[in-house]
């Protein structure tokens, strides 16, 4: 009956959304909507925000970004979105200016299963700003981080669609490396290193390479100044297109561009040397970045080391399944690492739903909706019977472990034998001989 109702709603939803495609809501009149917001607007235009499923989809999308789980990048997870649960996931991580975030999402099935991707920046504890959006019918998402801070990634599938997904988030440099690989360049001096016997600090990075190796444009842009000064010797300044900073190339042996010249990534600006105050050092390029507020550390803008996330070691066979804990003391963490804060202690035989797997962890949800990460070695399937009991009085079978708010699925008669699958607070998760599964209050046993 539940599947039949879902099918009817899907037919109704599809018809209403198709009819609403010719409409434009009030937001669409003034702004280009993200794929997520465009879908939300179609739900509203069709009047589906007044339905239980439509309202839940809209509310969960908003609430998720205010209560995300924490991760560190690089990060990878494989998860399952079940249409029956109206799922959404939100992940918070730190990012630094100069990084380019690369967010990819693969899915099964590949068609008729859209997932909306939104990258947001936290403005405050209750306010987030949408920076970039996509859906999985198009390209993956790339974003150049403009300022240090906390960012939130939200994934939300369309209504009444189920499927598996794999999310990968990595970060790399937002600029190309400024010295040709032909000179076997390496960074040998970093931001903040002492200079002039501690009288000043290094305002850039030194990239050592064979003399006369090409110093190349790290971005498309315009050469703003070709000059010479005491510290830098022969120098070139260039302004990258659509950025709010200037690149500085110093200690060149030769300058090969002119003021006002337009350059593309990889064009030669000059040749690596040791002019200026670098005459006693091996040939190298001093590379700096200057903003209106002064010099900033350029390393993250050009660091060629791109770390890959650890492989997923947790079994995927338990995804979207009800599992239970096997260890006596378990911790539900806010991040998939033992060093993270514990959101809740979880006793043995506690049922939980496994939403996704990452490294050796599961993203899990407790019966009361609390979500966090738990080590995969501490959970197993909840299909096996822990023990059997015979009810000594009639008992309501609930759809959640909460007598005050849960719906009654059935009434179990006095003398009914049930198999206990797990326990949570004052409730047992049970299955009767007719394969009905639900919760009963254990206090009145």
C-alpha cells in the first residue's frame, strides 16, 4: 500500500512539475536560480509545498545546512539516498584562500536520478551564502576559494528517487605553477622565513631552478609593470583576470614581456636568474602575491601537491540498512576520526541506519534522528535475533521509539512471540512472526 501511494504521488508530482515548467515564480523574475532553488520553486509553483512530502523536502534542505557534519578534505564517501526518507546530507569543512575545490559526484542509476549540489559559505552560525551550484545531469563543481573560512556542501536528491552516489572532494592550487618544469623547479624558501638577520620576513616563496628556466604566467592576465628594484632585481608584475591581487616575479635574469601585454597561462614572462639581492644565491624565482592589504602567502595558490582521500574500507553492503552496534561502548563522532568530539555515547545493540561509508567509518543515524560517524568495525547487520520474548499483555507496535509522537503500526496481542533486534533507550526494536517490524516499550515487560 505504501509503494502504491508513492507511485500515485510520483505520477501526480511529475504531472504538476511538467505543468509548472512554463511558470516562473517570483524569485525567477529577478534572479537566476540554482538548480536546487529552481526545483524548489517548481514545487511551490505546483502547490506541492502544502503536501507532506513537498514540505518535508523544502524544510530538510534548509535545516541541513544549519546542522552539518564535519569533515576534512580530501574526503570521499559512498552513500545511498532512499526516496522513502526524503534524504539530504550536508558536510562542513575548512578551506583557505587560494585553493581550488574540486567536487565530483557519480551516481547509480545515471539517469532519472538528479542530485542537487550546493556549496555554501558560513557567514554566521545561522546564515550561509550560496557560492556555487550544480546538478548531476551536468558538470562537476569547481570553486576557487576567495577567503579563509568554513564551507558547507549540501547534496539533496529530487523527490521520490532512490540511488547510490559517490562524492569526492579534493583541493588543489588555483594558479598554475610559475616556473617551467623543464628546469626541475622546487620550492626552497617559504613565506615568513627570516631575512637580513631577522630584520624582515620573507614575503613570498623562492622557487629554485636551473638558470634561464622560463618563469611563466600562472594565470591569464595582463602585465602591469616591467621594472627593476634593489631587492628583486629584474621584476615583472602581472594582474590575473578576474582576481583581486597581483603576481610578482623577481630575480629574473631577463624580462621578456612589456607593460600592458596580455598573457595566457604558460606564456614566458622572463628567465630565472639571481639579480637584485640574490646575487650570492643559486638561481631562483621569488614569487609573491600582493593584495590591497599587502602581501599574502602564495604557497597554497601554487602548491602542486594534491592529496587523494583514503579509500573506502567500510563495507557498502550495509548502506541504507538497519544495523546495530556490537561493542559495549561506542561513540558517535561529529567527524570521522577518533580525535573528533563525541556527539553521543552509544551502548551495545543500538539500532542505527547507515547512510554512507567513508574510509573505515559509517555516517549513521540513530532512531531519534541524531547523526554522526561511527567506526565500521563496531556495527553489524540487525537481521539476527538477539533473543525472543513472549508478550505478557497487548502492546502497540510503533514506527519509532517514542510513545508520545510515534504512529501505531499494529497492536500485538497478549502472548505474541517477538524477536528482539536491538534496543534504544526504553524501547526494543522487534519483529513478530508475521514479519512486522517496529518498536515496543520495554518498560512494561
